C-alpha cells in the first residue's frame, strides 16, 4: 500500500510537472505570438516608410528632370538671343560704317 501511495504521489507530481510545463509552454507561445505580431506591425511600418521614400525619391527625380528641362529651354533661348544680338551688332557696325562713309562723301561734296 505504501508503495502504491508513493507510486501514485510520484505520478501526480509528474503530471503536475507536465501540466506546469504545458502551461509554461502555452504562455511562452502566447508571448512569442504577441512578439511576432509586433514585428509584423513594425515590418508593415517599414514597408510603408520605404514605399513613401521611394515615391519621394521618384517625385524628386521628376522635379529635377522638369527643372533641368526648364533650364535647358532657358539656355537655348539665351543662345538664340545671343546669336540674334551678335548678328544685330554686326549689322549695326556695318550700318555705322556705311553712315560714316556717306557722311564722308557728303562732306566731300560740300567742299
């Protein structure tokens, strides 16, 4: 009887230990699940941040391209204006030379 009592007591202790282990395991799994949920939320946040950063980068690149195109357009306008002004300056110099020649001829005729 004493052996049976000791045997039952040992089995009860083992069963309690297993229940404790199982409860501990369930608790640990619950903690891990909570931690995984937090990590999943952080990953989603990081994906959103990365997506927003990529959109911002693309917008910046587009803005820079528009600015570059605008500057190139202004540069072409300036080149064209400079060319036109150079031609006009050359034409003005030719006309001034012609006027001087005419005034000289006029002066010679008046003599």
